[in-house]
C-alpha cells in the first residue's frame, strides 16, 4: 500500500520515465546501463561511442521495443500547451452553450430579432473556438507536427466542416424568407459539426498525454440546466452551464473551482412583463403604478434597469375617490452583485437617475416610492439569478454542502446580451472527491429542467 501510494502521487510524465528506465534496465542489461552512465567498467570509454569496442551505440535505439515510448515523449504536451489546451476546450464549450441557447430560442414565437442576436453571439463563440484551435495547432514543435500529423489532419477537417455549417446557419438566419424549420435543420447541422470538432480536440489531447477526467487535474463541463421561473403568469427561462476543475489540495481537502454562467437573455427580453407582474398596482385610495416598459442591460460588472412608469395618487373622502396627482417618469437602478461572508449572493441597488417632475419626481428621488421600487426591482432580479445559479440544482449530490460562492458579476456577451458569472469552490475529502469525480463523469450532456414559481 505504501509503494502504491508513492507511485500514485508521481506525475504522469514521471511515471512514464520511471517505467522506461526500468524497462531499459531489464532489456539491455547492467552492462549497457554502466555504459550509459559514462562508460566506466566493462571496458567502456567516455565519449567512445560504444561498449567494449564493439561499436554498439550507447542509449536506446529508436527501432527497439521502446519506439512507441519515444514517440509518446516526442508529442507530449508542455506545461504551456496544457494551459492553452484547457483554454481552447473552454472556448469550444462556450460555443456549445451558445448553440444550445439558439436551439432553445427556435422554439419560441416572434423570434426574428432575438434569434438574430443569438446567432451573432453564436458566430462569435464559434470563431473564437476555431481561432484558439488554430493557434494551439500552430504552436506544435517539429516532432509534434510529425507525430500528430494524422490527428491534426482530422481536426482541421472538422474545423473546416464547422466553419461551413456555421456560415450556412448565419445565412439562413439573416434571410427573413427562410422558414424556421430550415433554420432548425441548419442549427442541427452545426450541432453535429461542433460535436465532431470537440471529439477531435479530445482525441488530440489524449495523443498529447494531456490530463483527462480519468487523470489528475480534472476538468468537467456542466451540461446546460434550463430553469423555468414564473413571475405570476410570465415564465422566464434561465439556462446555466459551467465548469468544475480540480485545482489543489489544501489541509487534507481536495479543492475544485466552480464557474457557472447563467444565460439570462430571456429575462432581458421579458423584463417589462416581469416588472409589470410584480410592481403594477391599482389601489382605490392610494398609489397606482403602471410599468410602461423596462430594459435590463450590461454595466459590467453590474447591470442597469431602466423603467418607465405611469403614476397616479388617489384619495377617498366623502364616499368618493379623487385623483390628486399623476405623471410619467423614468427610474434607472444600478444593480451591483456582492457575495456575503456566508457565500450568499446579494444585489446592491442604487438609483442612478430619475427623470420625472412634480409629486412623482419628489417621490422617486427622496420619498418612499423610489426606494420601494428600487428594492423591489433588485429583489425580483436577485431571486431569479439565485434560482438560476442554485448549487443544489446545478451541482451533483457529492458537492452538496461543500460548495461556496466567492464572486459574482454581470457580463456582456455581445449585442447587449447579458449573463451572470458565478465563481466559487468545492472542498471535499479524498473519499468524497472520488465520488464527486464519478458523478461528474455521469452527468447527462442533455439539459435538464426544473420549475420554479416566484413568490408574490
């Protein structure tokens, strides 16, 4: 058990070298080993090029039984290439997430403008994945170019296929005459091409002895989880995906870093209806508020909610209700994410601008109306973000109770689309780490769904 433990803690590259050295010792014999140590003994001479004057070259012949080992060493990734490979795979995973979001958008009505935004974001993600892929292959050494020629050729072919299919999809989306069924077929072709592209990248990683989920330094993609949240009768879909990576071992605990990305584009698209469902009110004797329209936009690392509303104040006396004042105004609220010491996500709201006159202007700037609307806007968006990034819904059972959120921010993905990025860690014992890795490997690649209802 002690010997097994030592060998398990040795890096993959070191294991290969140890095995090679032992194999050389067994197959070549002790005399050859002495010769490789400088030629002392058995008649060898330093720099003489052989042993016992027989002309046999020192070292190991490339044509002997260790040929495969030498080839594996020649194409083995450097530490810098391992980092670049992980970055490349993240880009490809991001493109997969964007494609899933576009496929989800195809199932909705009146999608022309929203679909165009989705397609733009997808095209940018695919282009980044292809660029990272080309840069990675372009950094091969001479031996790597030779040893990985066939694998790189297959990957290049998959890259070309992906470029062609994504271009076809872009053309279909841009043409208003094209039916949604045709666009869906083109999107599925991109999905097949992207899957093949990702598979070939994985094959390349194995050829280069880059650590996989079966080795140390685990990295797992979290399949997109679709969370449907209902604001009264207004459903909103939040799609959350992410990555879990083994980072270090501290105080006898295994530490995994977690990064979740919440796609809240649907919340953006329906923010007017969401706020109407939550903020509209019509008191017979009191305030009446009607949300006219609203927007939710990036203000990285925060976000900005701009709300236009109609306001009325009514009073009841003498058995009748009478309108005292009315007006239209605009309220801008900045939402800044923060994480409390206990790991709970918060949004700090601040009124950044008020455009209104008279009683409405005073109520929004210094009265209770402004602070109430500010807090209600933050509360509703925070509740949606919390549910979309709920560790209990996203992470496997082995991570429950061991995951802590450390950082959060709103992030623009281009064309005004907004995501929420959550970063934290999972700290588990060795036994739980094995269980966690096992569960992560079994995660379904298809999105799962859950239903949530917003309380009023």
